[in-house]
């Protein structure tokens, strides 16, 4: 495993999380944007356009990717809650990162989007019964997964990219 690419390690699933473990994952969502804002408050333009590894994304691309990914995750959750095992669409995140909005839109736009989206996501998650987390969706990469798995992957994904940003900020 590449420690630079995966600074927090690979995703490790908790197969049958307790209610407390699930609440712990949900409780981490508001901290995502707070942590990002703290990491980025003194960011220089040079750092913003610095890649965390050779051929990796820049901080700006990572922040925009987090907004896009979390929007997709939110919609996957809603579909899984309202449809029977829907097939989750994938997207070419590598190609999205090359589009003009990743280059030309200030990161503040995506930070605001994340704050708003996470507020809605929290309301949705906190309103679910424990049984709802057993609902499933089908992904092209992972196959059939539960909402518990999707929630854990959501948190891991955000922490994974926050750690990549942290590595750039710490090394400058």
C-alpha cells in the first residue's frame, strides 16, 4: 500500500456496527468541513495548486472532488432509501477533476456546498430507523452494499482526502 496515496490506510469495514458506532460515524460529518476550513485558512496559492503526490490531485481539485463525491453519496443514499437495491451510477472522477470548474471555481464555493449538503445529510441520517441502514444499493465496483457500509465509506473517503491535504500543508 502506498502511504502517500493512502495516508490513513485502506478502508476497513465494521460489518455490523452497533448503534453507538453508527452514531459515531454520523457525528463525524459536521467536523469534515470544520477540519477542511481549519486546514485551508492560511493556504497559499502555491499550496492550493500543489499535488499531494506525483501525478496526484492538487488541494483545489481535492476540495472540489469532495463536494462532487458527497453530492453523489447523498443521492445514492436517497435512492437506496426509496428504491429496491438501485444500481448506483459511477462517474469518472479523474476526468471530472480536469473540467474547468475544478480549475476556475474558488474552493470556498465547494466548502459552502459541503456545509449545506452535510446539514441536509445529517437531517436525513438522524431521521432514519436502525433498520433503514440495512437497505442496500448496488455499485459497479463493490457490488451490493448496505447503507451502513456506504456511511462508513463516506466518512473514510473524506478523512482519506483530508489527510492528503494535511500532508501538503504540513510539508510546506
